[in-house]
C-alpha cells in the first residue's frame, strides 16, 4: 500500500477516511459533537475509536489534532496504522484508543488554536491557582501580534524581536513566543482563562475509556518544529522521572526533553501530556509528542502570527484570508509523498515500540516484512 493515501487534504475528508477505516477495522466508534461549524458550514466533532478488548490492561492512545491544523499528520498516521492492519494484530491484553481531531475547530479552520483562540497544549493548567507568567511575551506582545498586518508592522515587529534576540538569545526568544502566555487573549500561544471545550472533551474521553487500564502509552502527534519529515520524540516528563526513563527504554535514546535543552521545543506550561498522569491516577503513563518538522521556525511563527491577526482583525474568506490559510497549512502540513511516508514509517515504529512496552517486552525494532522482531533491552 501507499502511505500517502492515508492522508487527507481537508478536515472533512480526514474525518470520513478515519471513520471508514475505523469501521472496517472493527473499531467501536463514538463522536463528541463540537458546538461550532467548519468554514464550509459542515459539522465538527471529535471521533473516538477503540480497538481490542475493553478491559485491556495496556492501552496505546494516539491523539491527532491537539493543535488543529497539525491534525493532517496525526490523522494520516492513524489511518495508516489501520490501513496496514495493525489494529487486527494487537497482542493479548493490549488495546488502542484513537482520538481523531481533539481540536476539530482548529483542524477544519486551519488554525493551531481552539475556537476560544486557546492553545490546547498550554491550557492544562490549574486555573484556580496563579497562572504562569511570561514576561518576555508581555514585553513583545505588540510586536508579535500587531493590530495591522502590514509590511511595515511586520518589519517593525521583526526589528523588536531581533533586538530581544540580540539581548537575550534564541532560547529566551523562543520561550517568550511559544512557552505559553495567559494575559493576551488575542495573542498566540495563549493558554486561556478556563478549560477549553477540547480539554473538557479529552478529559471525559480519558475518564470513560481509560479508567480500567493499568498501563497507558500516549503518542500525541504534532508538526512544525525540526527538520523536514523528521519525527522528534519529545518527552515532557523530566529526565530521571520514571515516565521519562520508561519512554527512553521503549522509544530509544533519541528521545528529547524541553527540560534539559535537547528538544527543539521550548519548555512549555499547561501541556496535555504533562497533565495525563493526573487524569489517570491508576495507570502507569508513558507519553511522548511525535513532532514532525515542516518549514523553518521563522516561517512557522510568521504563519501563526498572521493567522492570529486574521481571526482577530481580518476576514478568513477574503483573498488575503485565503492566502494566510494557505500559508499556515503549508507551515504545519508537509503535503508531499516523501513527508507522508516519513510520518507513516516513524509513527508505525513508535506505535509498535509502545505496544511492546505495554506488554513489558522491552525494546522493539522493525523487521522486514509485516512482522516485527524483538531486541532485548
Ligand atoms: Zn503542536
């Protein structure tokens, strides 16, 4: 089979393809309807598919579309797993839970954020407590998200950020921009003021489906950081923590950590994987973000800022709006066969490794042919 055929050009087609393949693979399906509609007026929803015994001790959770527009990648990885018949080859005691488009609004509208303009992966904080501060973002807020998206405003913003870069260095600038902020609701990487619809929905899915599991592996699919097509395995548990060490044993030494500077991601606040163990107190949780590179960091940030301006001040249906939509789609979706093949291959390996880990079988590498060979840890 050709893995490129597992990927879809739009949210609506991705949803159809996911539902069709899930049904063909014998999945138990459920849909949570989103309160808003897509740009074409179509319905939006989170689709959940379960494969394997409901009482399974180990569950692999594949999450697509935490960052909306990044869902092209995760959806394709899920469909590819199904198209290859992997769901029919699960070992005893292991099930797979697929969450398709946990932020369906962002996927359909080609945005990273939810309909609340919130970055779902900065939203998992305790809103009853003081929210994390990001003084760097506060200082740069007007430069990052100007009221007018003109050439002059972009040049002026670039100058301000260039000065910040010269004074504080690239890591500080990336953290200021993307680490998460809670004071600028129309800005970027905004963590919100309350749990979003998508966070509440994901919480309910975890409670409904994973209550009985003793071991849970999570792969959360992301795009936009790193070299073209390379899948960085980002673990948010800090080095030395049991979840980090398990992730290293399952997925290998190439895992990275925002905490020790080995990741292309800045340390972030309110991420979903960090919150997962709190949602699943009975389970041993082993989680990573599979982050697939697309364009340069500068191009990706520019697209995210343009999109924030568009939805705060512009018209997504205008010619300018459509140009910005094409820009952000390209920033988060490598719409070519080589990129899709790389996503599918790296995802398949990571899923098989997770399934082996859930079985307590240690490391696993891909063998030739449809089977897989076990390598002692
Ligand atoms: Zn992401």
